[in-house]
C-alpha cells in the first residue's frame, strides 16, 4: 500500500491558521518565526505557508524557549546547535558501527 501524505512527518499539510489554532498562538507569531528564519515552512503553489508535523513540533519547542525568555536570535542559534549535535551523534554512531563497537 502506498504511503499517504499524512504518514510522512515532513509532508506540508497544515495551513498557518490550522497551526495557530492547534498551538493556540497568533498567526502573526508564526509569520514572525518565518520572517526571522527560525522556522521555514513550505509554501503552497499560491504562496501560502504549509506546515508539516515536524515543523509543528519545532514551533512548540520554539514557543517553550520563548516562554523561558529566549530571544528569537538565541532560539535560532539553539536550533542550529541542536541540529549540529544530532548530526555529530549520527556520525559517531556510524563510526562506532564501522569499527564494530556496539556502544
């Protein structure tokens, strides 16, 4: 059976309004996150923002950080560092696998 779009966590299925309602945030807040390159949702053929489930989880994380007093610049850097750390962990795991170390 073929995979359906809603099975893919990266499929851009949700509109700006739907995400704002889901997360109980203002649409302007979501636009601001996009304008400041904190999150970059996909765009529909008409240019409207479309969010994936993965994007929504990031917005939740960003909102938590903002609630703790972080600025958008700081949040953007935190997200960059989290991505870099995840990449280094993946590389370490691959290296250990190649060396036969199950740790």
